[in-house]
């Protein structure tokens, strides 16, 4: 055993060289990130300049034709618009509900811990599976929502929630907000707790009303966090594929065909891989714009010491 | 018409005054209303969150005639475990579960290992271009799955790792790694280098200080990163759907239950419940770690 220890010591000694340790610690993660994040984007740019058959035997050079086709396709423009509507609607609900829950939970009341634990539950259900729960609850014939509405006398027959373009879109927003509102809550709660009590005390002494205290202390302090939420959640909702694929798959008609669903259809229903790569590149450009705004406004990179 | 006003009883002083209704209540009444309102709000939140979960769970315990009915009862009149029996013994669910587990373990191991080492290296060695790395990592965190899925489909096909565990593991690592690396980078900055320095003075080699001093202290961070990457992999639908179209994980496999003649909603809800359970258990079991090592308020 002492011999093994000596071998380990020598090995550790050898590995202690500074450049070797950099190679062991930083290089693997950077290589992998390059392989899984940068290379696919380069590949998308490359593939977008070719026409690629389904089985990818031959790539035919077509130049910017895929981009020309995509950008002039009215279905693509409409899908971008729907992504926007879905993102704005869903994020707005998440923001209002999430902040509301945070303001309630921040107060003291019995079972506060229990309520916090319950509030976390929706975030833990896999998104696609949540989609099935939504489809089931809003089922036209057997869904509990229709049954409750009929019993309350609000409607006479079960509504076809997913057959109507407006309710289908609305349900997607509500279901996603049901899951992601807690994301907002967690961020807002952390920010709320970092506001010194002294601010409120000072305002109270100065005679500020409850509403004034909220408007002049709470809201300004939440500005940053609200910006993060709108930007990050906005980007993710804009590109949502999973739950839309499960709940409506773009329907009825193309009422909920967002850009992500459109990209999938181009690739795997029309088998135009080159063109779907062009769609991905366009989405990537939109993401870059969002990221530039993020870095410019919040400078999140300054949170690590990077001299 | 004109004498209508005189027909009315004279208004009491209370109602004539401009004081809003709220101010007219006594302090005790105000307080009662406030607490009542707060509890009402809390109740509404809790019910809105719990009802869909309750409905999912009870649907999975109902026999078929209680599911395919236009007048479902809120409380099931007949409970059965038949749906779970079907799922576990007479369907492909165990196969989906196995695939999900294999991919998840791969993602957790790769992500946790590389994020921990990388976070350590980025903090302790004076590496150039740190600002660029930081921006790059945060940018990577923003990547949505669909944006990576299609380019990966093309690239993975050429590399021959489409429809493989390895391909899917690597793909999901792309989603989990940036934020994990960010968390570990920030975490190691809170570990004072003086501990390692004094170990070095005592004769320990540089590598040993990392293994025996820094990594044990980083345990809370490592655990939270492991849970985060577990959750990312467990939740993922887009990447497995596109990169593993011929065999399924749970999220993509449930589609098969909807393609039968009658959709077996009780089985689908059972599968949903089983798939959500590990996430519930994990997160609550490790909440202590999550709170100490991982402050979600740090995002961004």
C-alpha cells in the first residue's frame, strides 16, 4: 500500500505542472463546447448553402437560394410573427403571475414553506409531458375543464379548445406560463430579499403610502430582474418547440405554427435539410441580436472576475 | 321625473362623505379583510398549481369507464392500479425509461466532470480572454434546443452518431454545460485560494491541493450542477425527437400511446406521473444543496 501511495504522489507531482493542469481542466470543457455549440452552427451555415437530399448522399451547391426562398416565404414570415405573439403572450403571463406569487410568498404566513415547495412543483414536470396533461384536461369530450364549465352553466357543449386558432394559441401560452411562472418567482424573490428593510422604514417615516413604497422602492429594484426575465424567457419562448409539438403541432391549420415548428416541418416533413439549415441560421441571427442586447445592457459577464 | 330625488331616503353621513369605503372600516375590519384577501390569494395559487397535478395523478388511477366519460367525478369512485401494471409490464415504457436513464447518466457525468474541472481551471489559472469565455458561456446558455437540433441532425448523420446514445448525450450536454460551467466558475471564486496555498506550503503538490482541498469544498456546487444537468436531460424532448427518431426516451415515447384506436389517457397520465416523480424526489431531497450552492437568482 505505501508503494501505491508513492506512485500516486509521483503522479500528482507530475500532473502539477501549470500548463498541464490547464490542459486537464479548462481545455476539455472548451473542446466539448466547441464541438456541441460552435461546430453545429458552422455546419448549419455550410449546409444552408446546399440542397441536401433526405439521405444526404449528395449536397448540391445552390448558394444563397435557400435564404432567398426562406425569407420570401410568407409561411416563414407568418411563423416568425406567431413565435413573437406566443413569446410576448406567454412571457407577459409568466411575468405578472410570477411576480405576483413572489410578492405573496415574500410575506410571512403559516405554511409559507409548504406553499414555496408547492410553487416549485410545476417547474419539475418535463415540458412535453405537461403538454399531454394540458391536452387531456382541455379534451373536447372528456376533459375536466369542459365538464366543469358545463356544470357551472357557462357553456352548453364541450368547447373544441384546440380546434379554434385563438383558444389553441391561448392555451399554449397558459400552459407554458403555468410551468415557467416559478422561474420568474425565484428570480424576483431573490431580488426582493436583497432590498434592505431600511429603505421601506425610511419611506414609511417620510410618510409614503403602501402604493408609493411599492412604486418607488420595490419596482425600481426589480427592473433588472424583469429585464432578464423578458429577455431570456422571451428568447426561449420564441424558440419553443417541445410543448407546441405535443399540444397542437402547429394546428389548427397553421394557427400555432411558430418558427420552431416551421423549421421542423421544412426538415422532416418536406425533407429540405439545406433550407431548414437556412432557417436555423436565421433563428441564430435573431438569437445573436438578443444576446448583444443582453451583454450591452446588463454586462452579466462582469459577475466573474475576469481582469 | 323631477321629484325622484326626494323619494329617496336621505343618505347617511357615512355615504355622503368622500372617504373611500376602505377608510370607513375600522382598523380591525381592515386587518381581517387583508388577511382574508391574502389567504384567498394563497389558496388560489395553491389550487391552480395542484389541481392539474391532482387530475394527472387521479386519472392514472381510474379505470377506463371513469376516464372516457362526459361527466367525470372530481374524486374517483373506483381506483385501480391496472394502468401502471400495463405500463410497466405490457408496454414499451420500461424501454423508454431505460433509454432516458442511460442518456441522463451520460449527460450528468460529462457535464458535472467537465464543469467542475473547467470552473476550477478558469478561476485558479490566469487564463487569457476570460471576458470572451464568460460571454461565450452565457451566450451558450441562451441556445434553444430547436436551434441546435437541426444542424446537429445534419452533422451527427455525417459522423454516424445519429440514433445513438452517444450522439444524444453530447447533444443534451450542449444545453446543460454552459450554465453548469458558469455556476462552477462562480462557485470556485467563493473558495479562498489561501486554503490551497497553505496546503502547498505544507508540502502538497498543486494537483493534490485541487483533488484533496478544492474539490471537497466544492461539493455543494457539484451536487447542484449534477441535479441541474439531470433535470435538463430528463426534461428534453426536442433533441431526442430529432436525433433519436428510431428509439425513444419517455418524453418522445408517449406519442405511441396516443396513436392507438382509443387514446389511453389513464396510461398517458400514469407515464407522466412516473416520469415526474424522480424530479420531485431529487429536488426535494437535495433542496439544502440547491439553496447553498446554487442561487437561481444568479442567472445572468
